[in-house]
């Protein structure tokens, strides 16, 4: 799970650096922190990271999903704190513009949901 989280963070940040150097400026959107209420976003991302880590350490086979979620949240948090904005550069059809951290969050949630639906192991061990 830790490797997945670190991997998401590194790949997300590298992809944004690459996009900024290769794509024209109009292909990248930076969502300012004030638009997403910066301080509230930071608090929610920290809470999400803490909750996800607690669930990940409770066991189950969804640890990869938890790692992807933590990595995506941490990548977004890092951008909010260090840049004051979120960089989005992936355009697919009529979808809103997004980045790899968003993809990691969705894939992680899907993996956790799949694990829960299959009843692989409870999130919290019962006594």
C-alpha cells in the first residue's frame, strides 16, 4: 500500500511537470486554491488521508486501493500547499479536465468497493 501511494505521488508530479513543459499553456488548467476553498480542502484531504490509513491498517485485501487513495489525496494536498492550485491537463471527451491523482483516487475507490462487495475481509476486525 505504501509503495502504491508513493508511486501515485511521484507519477502524478512527474506527469504534471512533463505536461507543463510539452503541452501548450492552454491545455493545462490550474484551479486556484481560493476556487476550491483552500483551507477547507487541506483539512478534508488530511482527514481523508488519516481515515484511509486507519482503514488500510485494519487489514483486508484492499490495501492497494487504500494506497492509491492516500497517494492521490497526498498529491492533491501537496499541490494545494506548495503551489496554491491544482494542475489538471487530461482532456477526455466531455469530461471535466483532470489529472493522474484523480485517476488514482477513482481506481483506489473501485478496488476498495470491489473488495467490500466480495466480502473479502471486514474493514475492522470484530472481537
